[in-house]
C-alpha cells in the first residue's frame, strides 16, 4: 500500500498577510515579553545601587554572546530544516532537528567551562572598582555555568518555529520570561521567606526560569511537533548536516557576536567618561529591545516562510512576504522613535536614575533612537539573506554597521571629550548601512528570487 502523501504546509498555501501574522504574531508578543523581562531584571537591580546596575550592564556582552551562539545556530537550523520541509525531504529534516539538539548541548558545555574559569578575569580587564568586580563576577558565574536552560529553550523554540508551530514557541518563551519577572524580586530582595541574594538572586532567577522554559519546550515538541520524528540516530553528529546548518548559522552567530563586541568596546569608551555613562548605555540597550524585539520576532516568523517558499520555488510569495515585513518593521520603529523622543525622562526614571544619569541619559536616548527606522529596514534585509541561505551577506551588513562603523566613529568622536558626540556614531553608521542594505535587497530580488520563476510565470506576472 502506498504511503499517504504529506499534507502541504501552510507556509506554501496560506495568504501572505494572514500567514505572516500567524507566524510572526506569537513571536512578536513573546519577544516583547522577553524585552520586558530583560528590562525588569535591570530595573530591580538598579534598586540595589548604581554599581549593581553597572555590573550587570558590563556582564551583558557575555550573556548576549551566549544568546548569539544559540539563536545564530538556530537561524541555520531554521533555514535548512524549513527548506527540507519545502522540498519534501523529511528524513533530512529529522536529521537536522537531531543535530540541532546535539549542537545545543555542545554549545552549553563550552560556555559552562568559560564561565567557571574566566568570569573574574573578564571583569578584571574592565574595571578596578572592587564592588562592581564582586557583584559582576557573582552574577556572571551563575548565568554561564548554569546556562543549559538558555541553550535548550532557544533550540527547542527554533524547532517549533521551523515547522510553523510559532504559538507553542511563544508559550515556551513567555513561560520563562514571566517566571523570571516573578522570581526576580523574590530572590533579589528576599520576599516570601526567601533569602535576600541581591545581584546573585537576579542570576538565579534567570537560570531557573530558563530551565523550566526548556522543560516546556521538550513537552511541546514531543506532543505537538508531529512533522518531526527525532530518533537517537538523528542526534548523532552528521558533518554534512552541521556544515549546512553553520553555512547560515556561523554568519548569523558572527553577526550577533558583532553586537556583543560593540557593547563591550563601547563600554570601554564610556567608562573613560564615567561609570554612569556605561550605566546609561546599559539602560538604553535594554530599552531599545522594546523597539527591536518585535521586529526580531517578526523576522523569526518570516525566515521559515521565505526558506520554505525558496525550497518550493515560489518567487511571488517570497517577494510579497518581504514587502509586508519591511512595511511592518518600519511602522514599528517609527512608533518607537516617537516614544524615545518624547518620553526620555520617564523611561530613565524607571531605572532609579540619579540627576547625573538624567543629564547624560536624556540626550543619549534622543540621539540613539534616530537610528531606529533605518535599523528596522536593515534587520529585515539581513534576515532575508539568512532565509535564502546566504548568511554571509547578513554578517557583512551587521559587521559593517557595528564594528567597521560604530566603534571607530565612537572612538573618534570620544576624542573630542563630548559624550553626546559619541552617541551620534549610531545614526551616522545606520545611514551608511541602510544604503548598503537597499542595494543588497535589490540584488537579492534580481539575482536570487526572480530567477526561481519560469519564463511563463514571469510573463503572467508582468501582465498583472
């Protein structure tokens, strides 16, 4: 008896507008909650002292590096797995999912070792303030050594996203984020009979929440992700599969690592002005997540749509999705720009800002937010290339913006001794990157996407 043919995935049939909303809506909501929990984390820590806020801000590049490795590898998994589903290569899709779990475990092992042996050294090269050194070391040790939940949760979310199960992916992230917001004040300040752990309590709340999020990810994948059937054989490392994952994943990791290097490098420039300046940038970095996280969430829903239809050679669905995504991203960033321009004092007050911090922070938020609109466009273009299996272009766009432009400009502007001039490095770099992103998108449509159509389809589309 012949096997029953697999049902066509919604990514190849559902109308583009409804599909992008269905795929991205849950992810946008979950990313907003993720941004909220990152921000709430710093808000509670700021109530301890400005030194505690500075310590957590200086630790953030390492946390971001872990997330970069996890999500960057996940982008490679998303792209390759979704393309295999689009091409009906189900055995390869299962093998890709299995290797994703193997890579998640290996990534955790590397960061656990680095955290165990290198945390104190990391802070010693940045500051000599004993209070910041002690607080930062305590915080970073726990979030690295116990980061299994971080990697497990992110990799399981990506498996759910790759098959279009974004609702369950959203639930996994929301559960971890909400739990962290509940545990933060309990463990930091010693509420409900718990010991007051201070900054270490913020770290412990984070790792507990990630572990529980991972357990829910395992449950949802096992019960709901019926398009993937992972066996122990699939988990064994396969060099060919890993190569395909990292073909897109490595550029994506490097792309996000550039952001981590940017934060680290900029912190060194800002500490030269004052520790308060570094704290201001740490606050901005958390706040700008409310602007960019919904765009990232939309892109997480967009990537499997583009990858699936690329595998299925549906050029019109690809271009329609890209146009809609750009429109949505620019709209979101315009709204964020308005908030940052009109309410900077209120935003900074959420972090117990001192008068000195307000003096530095108000112009900083207004200048830095000028890069939002072009930034939303560039993020979408980067994700388009990831979905098409051309991750190198994504990496080049981000590296050009963050390392080749922002850091050198910030250092150059810092020589003036004017802190406000340092913030202008971001808008200037974003204009240059926006021009490069526009040229890259035009090239992708002309040379990669449109050639997917047959000659007859091109004639029909030209008539329409």
